[in-house]
C-alpha cells in the first residue's frame, strides 16, 4: 500500500463531520471512488425511565433515567481491500452508561470490542476482545436483549442492567479471545474459541488459571412448514485452583435452546446447566460460593408482531443447589417475569415498554429468607444507526 493510501485510510474517521454520509439500518458508511478501503460507524443509544418499588430486602421506591441491558455504544469499522481471497477488518467499540442517583456527572466509559477480523474461504477468525460464545444465542431474546431486565444494582442501578443474567442465562461477557466461526452450510454454523480465564477475586490467596477457557457453540437454522426455526447448543470449560484453600474446581456448562417464528407468533426457550457457576449467572467472581456449586438457568418467551409493534411475555429462573463441601453454599432461586412492548416509530427509532416482577429466595438448613423482591416499570427509546 503506497503512502497516499495510508494517509487516506488514517484520515477516514476525521472526515466524518466533513462529508454527507449515507444512512442505513446497519451503519453510517464512508466510501471513496478511488479506494477499496471501507470505513463505517454503527451504534445504538438506549435510554429508559425506570420506576421501581423494592419492598423486600432494600426497601426503596425510585424513579431513574438510565441505561438498559445494553449501554450506549459506538463501533468503528475499517476494512482493507481483499487480498488473495482474504479480507481483514478491525472493529473497536466504545460504551458509556447513564448513571445512578449519586454519580450524575461521572459517566463510565469502557471498550467492549477491540478486535481484528480475518475472513476467507476457510471461515472467519476473530482475534482480540469481543463477545463470548457460551449462551450468546440465549442472550438474543427479545425481552431483555432490547430492554432492561434485572435491576442488579437495586433502585440506584448506575451501569447497564442485568437483562436475564441469573434469571434465564449465564452472561457471555466481553473478553480477549481467539475465535473461529465456520461458513454457513445449509443453515449449519459452529464457533469455537480460547478465552482469557476468569480469576475469582475473593479467594484467601493467589488464584491459578494455567489454561484458557474453552467455549463452543453449534447453530442450525431452517424452515419447516412455513415456520422459521433456530436451534443451538453450546459448552464452556475452565479450571480454577485456589492456592491457600487448596481447592481445585472447574467452571463448566452446557446449554440448549430454540427460537421459532410462525406467522405473527414467536417462541423462544433456553436451558443452561452449569458447575462452578451459581444462581447469579456470573462466572469467575466468587470463589467461595461458586466452587463446585450446581446451577441452572432457563427461560421461555412468547411474542406476537402486530404491524410495527411486538408484544411479548417472558418468564425465567436461575437456581443453585446447596452443599457443604468444599464450602457452605445455600440454595438460591431467582425468578423474573416480564411483559414487554417494542414499537418502531421510524426504521431507526424504537419505543420500548416493560413491566417486570422479580423475587430472589435464599434457603439455608435452618431458615428461609426472601432477600430481594421488587416490581418495576420502564419506558424507553433506542436510536440505531
């Protein structure tokens, strides 16, 4: 590539305010007649007003303007010209969160995606930081994927909310990884990847994770009797060693799920079974509670499309079994039911409504305690480009 082309590519992002971009549902693209380089910017701005009433555990009523399950995000894409059948592109995402009641002017910025994507006849290789594989298809539900879901931080939730993490699926998270994705073969695709391992933060001493985490997933999409069907199944595995406690355990899981579209109606169901991952649906945070704990997540969601509106109902649970070895762990059950609405005002602007009821119960050998119980309503807008 000559010097002039290098200079042109490096200036693409700075030209954004100086040109008249072409808008689409996917991104804002910049093209040039004398260059095969491509650059674009895509993103979404979800903003909700959430009214909540916590009547068990932390008793508080609150009204907050806040992020939903997805924070505000802006992603930059640059793609080099194809060379010998190979296309190389880069993708960098910047995310920011609306804050809670005590942090109005301290917006949190983070980078969730920073990766190189290499595509060719062999498939696609992603190298860098990006979304996980395990449970990623389950997270694509309508209710939480474009909504609020669990208020994990209570009434004053400041960062992105929880969606169905802990009440339907394990969070795939954004981590550095090397991931391979196959080509679509008659609706069949698969992914496999090596990820930076998670290290629990509350161990008494050092935590050793000698090997990367392994994740994989198979997806199948097909049409049968005028119905579109998507099936998936995945797995994850990672070993953890707690040096001071002298405890070795694995974080591992399997999941299955499907999504069905038949006319105006849709149905999604997913089930996840885990070891070393508790009812909260998060892995790598709690060595004491998660070591060898048996957990499960599941949800079912139905929806109907009427014109530009989608109406839906969703119920899900997150559970873990109690045990006393190697640590004392209680039995926990989380439940979340959601009613939701999505209405397209324009191709790029969606209004969203949500009603939800959440309850979490912790049981020990001696007693039963309801730790959290709340009702909430949310109204929001999301602009996509």
